């Protein structure tokens, strides 16, 4: 009876062991099959990725307007940059991209290097684009063509030196012609702010509410009036122009030109009259 029970237990144990072995073998066979499928898929995909790489190269080149790829294209949109960046992320070049080990497939080192190169260019384009958006925000009108001869834009009234310096710090990380051009725009914005602040200070020093201060005089008024045309922002120019008009009124002068003397002395010859001579007794001498 006891031997019969041991026999039953032994048979059951064998069945369990065999079942486990079959499961393990089945899993290994399935895993091997899945791996072979991954390898086949990777080999086929890598061939098509080379064509995809060529299209991506053209797309990345389109982000820039010069062969040196320093300046961004004038009509570049944020959606375009984002789309190229997203497509580049899907480019598979390594064994890891397919969930495989390096020994499983032969990868194209040239393709890997090309993706790294394109990734660097797209990252550069994204950073420059974001900085250009921030610089654009300093001015009242959008800058469509970035060059050193296009510095006529006026600043926003809300633009501050602090904002300019933050952008300047990030632009300064570059060392190319793009950096030089962006610095010109930042310098232009700063100069406009400083010009406005200097004029505003000088004008305010001549006014104390509705009365003039001891610093108010015609010469100072004239100097600041002549500077008005230097202000590119119309609202800033109008603000200071109104204050200068008030100063002119209080000074009692015209805002356009100096007031003439009430009784100017004009030489006799300029009056068109003959000059009369008299002797020592005051009698007229006939010429």
C-alpha cells in the first residue's frame, strides 16, 4: 500500500516536471521566434531609414536660409521646427531602437552619425527660434528679415533693460554671425530705452506739476525738442511731446521757433531811409 502511494507521488512529480519543462521550452521557442522577427524587422527597417534620412536632411536644411546654416529661414514657423524634430526622433539607427542587442544586427555607423548631426542642427534651430521669438517680443512690429540693415523697429513701451539682459545672456552662448546680428537688435532696444529715460528725466526736471523749475530754460527745452525725432516709439514720443508743449507754454515761447524781440533795433540802412548828417550845432548838412 505504501509503495503504491510512493509510485503515485512519483508519477505526479514527473508529470509536473515534464509540464514545467514543456512550458520553459515553449517560452524559449516563442522568445527565439519573437527575436528573429525583431531582427528581420530591424534589417528591413534600417534599409528604409536610409531613405528617410535623406528626406530629413532636406527638411533640416530648410530650417536655415544660408549654406552655413547659421541664420534661420525668414518664413520659418514653430510648427515646422517641431514637426522636423518629432520626425527625427522616429528615425531608428541603433540596435537599442529595435529592442535588440548590438550583436544581434549590423548597424550603419554612417546613419548613426548622420542622425546625431541632424539632431544637433535641429536643437540649434529650436533654441535660435525661441530666442528670436523673445527678441521679437521686445518690439512693436514683427521682425521678418533678420539682418544688420533692418534696425528700424520701435520697442514696446513695456520692454525693460532686465528683459533685454536675460535674452542677451542666452544669445551670448553662441559664437557666430547670428549672435552678432541678434546683439545689434538687443543693443537697438536698449539704446531706445536709455534715450527715452534720459529725455524723460531731463523734461521732468523742468516741470513741477503745473509750474516750471529753476532748470527750465529755452536752451534745454530746445535740446530735448530736437531729440524727439530720435524716439522710434510713437507713444513714447507723443508722451514727451505733450510735456514739452506744456513747458513751451509756460516759458511763453512757440514750440516751433524762438520768439522775436518785441522792439528790435534795425539799422537805418536796412529801413530803406537816407542817412542824415548834422554839424556840431545840430544843423542839417545838405549832401
